[in-house]
C-alpha cells in the first residue's frame, strides 16, 4: 500500500472526526437547554422547558401542520418530478429543462415565497391583472388565500421550490440507470411509457435519489422562511414557533425552543421511518404490477398530460412570482388594481449597488471554498469506500445528516459556543468552516448514489490495460462522473449562498454576504429591495450553473454519453 | 430667550465638572481613534441603513472611527451573540460594540449583566437631551435606564389612512371601533407577541382601563384580572370584523405597512410619526396618505444604543453614541426626506445655530405638527406586556 493509499483509507474516518465535533456540539447545544442544564432556563435542570412546550395551546396544531405540509409537498414534488422525467425522457427539449431548472435552485426560499405570495394574494398580480374589468374589484377582496389554516398555500410553495431540486437530482442519477435501453426494452414488450418507466427505471433510479428525497422531506417539515410567509400563523408550523421562542427578547424562551426542536427532530425521524416502510409497500405493489403483466399503455394518455400540467403550474407560478419581484425592484408607486407600476425608478438598485459588489465577492468566495473542501472530502471518501470497502465508520453516517434536520436556531448556539471556546477568531475562516457543516451533507447525498452506481467493469477494463487506481480515478471515473459532480457543486454552492444564521452568528457580524444583507432587508418586508437582492442571489449561482452545464459539453464534445443530460 | 431652569442647572454642573469631563472625554476620543465599531442594528429599512452609513462617514471624518453596520433581521440575534460569548467565558474582545435596543431586550440584557455602564450620562452631548420633556429618554418600558443606554430617536404610535379612500378618520378609540364594525375586513393588527401588535393591545388597554396609571407598576394578579376583561371584550367584539375575520394576522410592522400599501386595509399604524411622509417622499405610498392620533394620546417610547459588557471597541462605541446626539445628526434623522424620526433633544434649549437646523425642517406632507401629535403615553411595565401577550396567544392563538 502506498502512502497515498494509506491516507486515502483514513479519509472517511478523518471526515467523520472532523465533522462529528461540531455536529455533536450543535446537538448538545440543543439537548442541554431543553433539559435546563444550560441557557437561561428558569428553574434549573428539569423538564420545565417541556412543560412550557406542553402548555402551548398550539402544539398539536403545529405538529399536525408540519406533518401534513411536509409529507404532502414531498409526495407531490416527487410524483411531479418522476412523472415529468418519465414523460419527457429521450424527447427533444429534455436537456433544456435541466438548464432552466438550475437557476431556480438558487432562488432563496424567502424570495420564492414572497414572489408566490405576491402572485396569489387577493391584492396580488393575478387579481390585479383581472381587476377591475373582469372581477369588478376596486379594492382587494377579503379572501383567505395566503396563510390558510390548512397550509395549502405553504404546500404549493414547497412543491414549487422543491421540484427543481428533485428533478436535478434525478437527472444527475439518470445516466447510471441505463434508462434509455430499459425503456426501449419495455416499449418493445408493449409497455406504456409511464408503466415501463415505473417498472424498469424507477427501482434503479429511486435507490439513487433516496437520500435527496429524505433531505426534501426533512426540509419541508422544518422550513422556516416559507412557512412564515405562506403558512398559517394560528398556530404556525412547529419550526416557526421554535424560531419565535429562540428569538424571544426576554432570553427565557431558549429552553422551550430547544425542547420544541427535539420534538421536531423526533417528528422528522419518525416520518422518515414511516416513509422507509412505505417504500417497501410501494415496492411490493410494483412487483405485483410487474407480475400481473398488464402493460398499462392506456395510462399514458391521461398520465402524461397530467404530469406535464402539474409540473408546469408550480414552475410557471414560481417564475411569474420572481418576475413580479423583479418588476417591484424598479417600481415606483404601484397601487391596487394597477397591473403594472405607475412609474419606473432605479432608486432601489442604485441604493443597493455600493454594497453589492463586495458582498457578492464574499458570498462567492465562501461558496467556492466550502464547496471545494466538501467535494474533495466526499470524493476521497467515496473513492476510499470503493477501493477498501465500506469503513466501519459508515454506520455513523447519519451523524452527518443531523445538521439538516435539527432546526438551525436550536443547533447554532451550541456550534457558536464551540467556536467561541476553541478561541477561533471571528471571521472568514470560521464562517467557511461553518458553511462546510451544512454543505457537506448535501454534496454527499447528491453524489454518493451515482458514484456507487458506476459500472465497476470499466475499472477492471482499465486495470487490464495497465492503468493504476489513480489513473482509473482521474482519467476514467471522474470524467464519467462529471455530470453528478457538477450537480453536487451546484447544490453545494446554492446551500452555501443561502446560509444566514451561521454566517451572522459564527462570523460575529464581520462577514457580510448577499444573504445576510438580503435576510436583514427582507425582515422589513420591502418587495422592492427583496426583488433586487433575489435577482442577485439567483444570478450568482446561476452563472456557476451555466458554466457547470456547459463545461461537460465543451470538454467532452468528442465523447458520447459523457456530459450533462 | 430664557434658558430653562433644567438647562441652567445642567450648565452649572457642566462648568463645575467641565474640566474633568473634558479631560476624560479627550481620553475617550484618543482611544477611539483608529477603532472599528461594529454596530449591530436592525437592517430591514434601506433608509435607516443609509442614515447609519452617513453617521459612519461623519464618525470617520471627525473622530477617525470606522463604523460598520452589522445588519440584523432581529435584535435578538445580537443579544444571543453576547450571551454566547459570556457563556463561553469571553469577557473582553466581544464581537458586538454597539446595539440598537429598547424595551424587553434592554431589560433582559441589563438584568443579565450583559451591558457596560453607566456611560450615557458621561457623554458630552448628554445635557442636550430633553430628559424632562421626553421622560421616555431615561425610562425604557418603566425601567430606569440608569445610563446603561443612550437614546437617539423618539417614536410615537400614529395611525395612517389614505384620504382618497377615507375622508374622516376616527378621533378616539370608540371611533376606531365603530370604523372597524362598519367596514368589515379593513383593519387588522400584527399578531402578538410581535411588539407592534402588543403596542396596539396596550393602546386599547389605555383606552378601556379605569386607571391606566396601574400600568406603570409591575403587574399584580388581582389588578390584572380586574383590569383586562374590558380589553378582551373589546377584542371579542372587533375580531369578527377584522381583516380575514381574524383568521390570519400580519406578522409585523412591515407586513402591516404592505397590506396598507396594497389597499387590503384602510387604516394602518406605525411607531414612527414620520413614516408615512418618508414613504410618500420615496414614492411608495400615494401622496394622499395622512396620519392621525387618538384623543387622549398614543404610546410613545425611545430608541437607544447600548454597549455590551465585553465590547472590544468601547471608546469608539461611546464616540458613536455621542455623535448620535449631535444636533446636526439629530436634525438629519428628523428630516422627513431622510428618516422622519423625532429628536430626543430639547430643541428649544439648543444654541441658535443648532436650533435653526430643526426650524428649517419641513414637516412632511403626512406628518402631524408636534402640537397635533398629542401626549405620548408611557410604555407599561414590561411584565404587563408578557402577561397580555401570553393571554392573547391563549385566547386567540388558535384559528376559530
């Protein structure tokens, strides 16, 4: 074994060690205040915080809301993405879908929610376009569309925001499933498009996108920004209430917030367990369907248009909402029921411009560094796993995913405590390290399955031709993995760009990014400013994505089957 | 013009202590030169951000102090940082030098010993503050500030309406209720425990309580149970007539302002008498918007800056706090084209040149003249706020 091999072998262990400390510190920072051991919890150690949580009359409603909106939006987003892929795969324009999706990934959740809110509110763009000539409304009607108690608006927003992410993940995994040939075989046996996809491609595909689906489920159940803007408030979802407690000016709500965060953690874990069980039920149903021999060709006539429509509506709503914010960013006075602003002004942009360039530079720097480190660690981990077999540490992998499901407001105090007591200087490096904690799991879940699904016979072939393991990795595997790697980079960059609380708290206010600016400004609810910053936040990673998608085409123009989509 | 007795007293005091103060202050400005002060302040309003940047330019030019505005979504973010630093044993070199603060955040930080002070009363510009005429400058939600925070802006609750849609605004609380009942769906308030929503509840309490003086003492069970039923009766009566039949509420002051701008409601309110004029000047509200107050007065308070106990750049922070009390800076803040914040200074007692700056300010088309603004009612004791907000959540926190 060479020295490099020795080091590589240790990478999973090293990465675990590196990340376990901050993750455990963050988790301890949640656990201890919940039991009154730390933080300013009145009454000292005990279950006071849980009693306070129990006393909140909205608890049952909040838990139910988190559950319903989270599960419903994930099921819908998954069904829509799969339906779209099944309907469009191999058709002209399919590759274009991917290019459209990527910029949508980096739309900040708050901006997406505000855009949608402006679209569908009774005083929103749709109502304005139809008033007063069609509706007769000279003032907005008193209709409960946003913040509805059932969480429909919130579910719609989550579907619109999560479908692009899932679609991108599916597209990255698709090349490893040999989908085209499987579909051809299924079609030649007389299977319909959707049925053939479900029976031949889905099993291989789902195994690869399982982790991203779990991430979406966890995110949808714990989202704060979207729930704040689109969700109900009597009571709000559990995650919103946890944030409120954590932000209480009296400083005494932190224990209740921590207890709420633990309930939320248990809820997410429970739902993931049920989801896992449901997977086996679906598998059994698919097996039965396969054994029945029914070709399901009739399914396509209804199924495909439904899938397209269901995909189109949220996508169009999202785009129209963002376009609305873009118009707001240059709007002068824009009263109801005018469909367009009375005047155009660049005031918002000129006001924001001076700080924008520097903040954009910092944002990009942090994103590049944290994503590059995460990518190197994940690739080394996966390669080590491939060469030396799964490490015993792999069993502890769930630890890496904790930062994705523990609410950030509850997780960060512990992390901050660690940074402070380790004497880490506030500033850039500490913030990049904090970003890594949230970027790495996303890079891992974007890359792991496609990487593991790579056809190992290619390596054998390479070795037979005299290539060493290093050469196989650099010249065969990595080039063939380019599409998933670039998708992982895109996701990593988007995650880093979106971090607000870690940047603010760990950076001690010394590190100013587009997002710290944007979130501070959006607390003022000013659509004009939010519109301007949302465009910038989109533009930055979108440039990166554009590059990421164009690169494989440019580099591997001479190789078939390598490259995105 | 006769110098008021209070200012005279302050002047005598200044003469006696003047030498020592001047020397001390010289030491502060010397120490401050070259420092970078990190001012953690809510960053949700571009106009306020611009104002802070202008103060920073002045601090740089006059004292060689660099001012960095750390833009927060909530003041609690800065409080959490200081608290974490204390828990981690970092008693010096803290990341937060100055916080924009008041009310409950101040009470909590002071009670936890997280603030440096007293410092405010040592500032050279302190004697200019209208302590007698604006008692809220030294009493923050009934809590004496004791020099642990320095005021920089006055705020008072005013109601806003569009005179193109509503010709005669209500004159008092009963009139406001009559408006709500006659115009279902055209009024709402931010959802408690949001501070502006709670302020509305306090305003109602002032209107329905037999003896509002009780609000100045810490809440007492018997008093509370006797005093609050009229408040709940009032809310029970108006809720069915509120926006969305009270099945949803705006989250905070900006959200309420947005509903008003979108014409979803006809009457809004804000904690800044100059907000409407400033919005009109910025072209975001129609120039037919006007403001009004309720007979008997509306709640008023002050915004402060405080210095954490472990601030790394204490001297620089004090220089900025003092600069915020400079008459030129205060006049700039009061300019309706800039912020429209009311000054904390006693304008009548200022030297002629400084006073002229304030006299030259236009009022703004929608801003009430000081004489029309009515009395500023004192904030109730913070314990009332907690109790009322908790009870609100218990009563109305679940959609009907």
